[in-house]
C-alpha cells in the first residue's frame, strides 16, 4: 500500500513538472490581488503587493497556441501604457491542448527570443480543474463571469486597488478598442 502511494506521488510529480499548484500557503479570503505571492519565471517569490497602485492585465499564456501571436500585441500594450502605471502579468499554463509543455526556462527563452517579451512572466501554473491555482480561483470568483477559464490568453483587468474590473475571452485581442478603452479608463481613475 505504501509503495503504491509512493509510486502514485512520483507519477503525479513527473506529470506536473514546473507547475505550481494550490498550496497550503494560499491566502484565506483574499480581498485583493495583493494578498497573493507568486513565483516569477525564474522561481523567485514575488508579492503581488509590489504592483499596488498599478493597473494590471493578468493573462494565462501558452507558447503553442493559435493565440500565441497575441504576445506581440501584449508587448505593444505594455510599451504603450507601462509608463502610466500599467503592468501585464503573464502566467503560462498547460491546461488547454497541452499547448505550454515547456519548462519555465524554455518558456522564458521562447518569449524573449520570439516575441521580445519584457513584461513580467511568472512560473507555470494550473488555471483549470481541481488544481486551479488560488490566484485564478480568486480572479474567476471576482469577475463578472464566474465560469472557468475557457482557453489560453484569457484576460483579467485589475484596477489600482487590486480588484478585478473586467474579463475578456481569448478572442479579444490586446489592441481591441474594448480592452484598450477599459485600460485607459482604469489608468485615469
């Protein structure tokens, strides 16, 4: 029995390499995104309170998706609004069609070499199913639509107080008037 449990744990560990799942350290009843601490793409812990007072666009990303070219638009958004207090937080996830199979190091290399990504990227997490990271559970619960993430490149807009003020599906491009207008309004608030 003990051997079977150890084998099961080893298999689970192998299948979830480089994925940060829900942990016992998850904040209880978080009132804002600032309650969370996440690992960046290099594995360093980053308190999201670091972004207090900024407008955030939180995006689950993937390297082998039909929406992957949105990295170009996300980087353009970041460059356009960053000086005004805007940040994009990219969270790689392999939950949809196994379209983010790489390690954090491979993801970082891909994003920098292929799309010149300079906005903050975080360690790979799970955004769908039983192991959904607490951050994404909170984002979903805080948005106007509480349904699970539908696909890669879903977007959550967070205001300067750390509250979700908008949610968009993958099909909404970074340069869409709906999204850019919401960002500009949040930056002026």
